[in-house]
C-alpha cells in the first residue's frame, strides 16, 4: 500500500494539538498532519481512519509530541478531546500556552451549548467537568491563570460573557478566598452560570428578574447553594444600591460578591467604544462604582492583572 504524504494547500492554516486525547472508540473525523518545515504540513492520518496508541507511541519514540489539525477542524477536535480535557491539561510535553488554547476552545464550545437554551443536567455536568479541569490547571501551574487570561478578548453574548466571568471569578477567588479546588470549581461555575436567567429573554434591554429566574433554574438542577446564590445576588452592591433585595456588605454571599465584581468589570471592559485597556477599565470602575464593592475584592481584581 502506498504511503500517504500529501502536502495540504498553502492557504490552509493549522493549529498544534497534543497527542493526548486523540485516541478514542471512534476514528477521528478529521485528518491529522505533521509539520515538516516552517510552512509545510504533511498528511499523517486520514479522517475516519482507525487511530490507536501504537500510532502515537511511534511518534513519541521519534520525539514528536504534537500533531496539527486544520483550523477549520478545530470544533471537531474540541468535541473529540472534551472527555479527556484533564489529561490534555496534564500533558507537560505541550507548552502551557498550547494547553490553554485547547482548554479555551473546549470551554467556549460548552458555553455556547450551555447558553443556547435553558440548560439541562447533562450540559451542566459537562460544564462542571470542564471547570474541574480548569481548576486543576490553575492550581498546578504557577502561570496557569496568566495563560488562560491571555486568551480573553472583549466578550459579547451570553456564552462569551459567562465564560470570561467564570475564568476571572476563579482567578479572583484564588486571590481572595484561599483558592482550594472546591472553591475554584464553584467560582468557575458561578461565573459561567450567573446570567443563565437571561436565556430565552435576550431581547430585553432591562431585565432585573433574570437574577431570580436564574437562581430558580440552578436550584432545580441541583447546583450547590453558593452557585445558586451567586446567580441571585450578583447584582447586589456593598452599599445597598443593588437588586433584587438591596442587601449590604456581608449580607451578600461571598461568592456572589466575587462574581458581581467580575461581571461589572467585564461589562466595562467589553462595552466601551472605543475599546479601553484593562487598567483603564479598572480606573473607570473605581470612579463609576465607588462604594459598590468592598476594598478587598477591588484590590484582588487589580492584582489579577499585574
């Protein structure tokens, strides 16, 4: 049988992916490539052809720790490795930045599906597994949060906003709440799901009821009470100016305060036209929301971006 060595068209763009997670019960639905020089990628494995550990073992024996997928196949790749995300993030043969790329791609796919309709238990369980893998990365790698933060852009839409708030809430929780694995997991879920009450009501410009709707939905799905409370109380403010209950200071649950501050930061950072930088957004927050957030959280948020 002839060996395949077809060079892909020059116009095609590629992304490096770890070997971990590529082997599964079904053959990969996308082709895999080797890079033989700076601008040349050679077909290594055809789409829908069986792939087992022996293929990857031969690559590793030759000192090859990554393959490439076409950027047009990235979504299919993320679906392939979602169930192996924790193992992918543990693979230190891949640079941290590359592992963070995979994490962000999988997380964005989960967030998109989570916010496409009121979520059900299986989708929430996927979100929990994704955030659990994320918390492991942040706790294992000193530069883990910096690598994830590098990928964050202005967030528009419920999915990207929720994911940004989820990741930043994990970072802030690590700074101000001690940052054990359980706390980071709950912070990530709380941030990701804080606006779930808006799903199906996106057309409303002013929707204060979304906080109560979201909390009721999450309670019905069996989410932990700190996650439910974050959805209900993330618009409460330290000075009592928030809603739905006008709570003040310590009467606001701790995780809701974290999510509330990060939610406000992302809206300032992503909503300004023309765009502002991170520290300009922090300065605007300090001026426009004076008294709304406690000093400990405000200092922790600044520390995240140093």
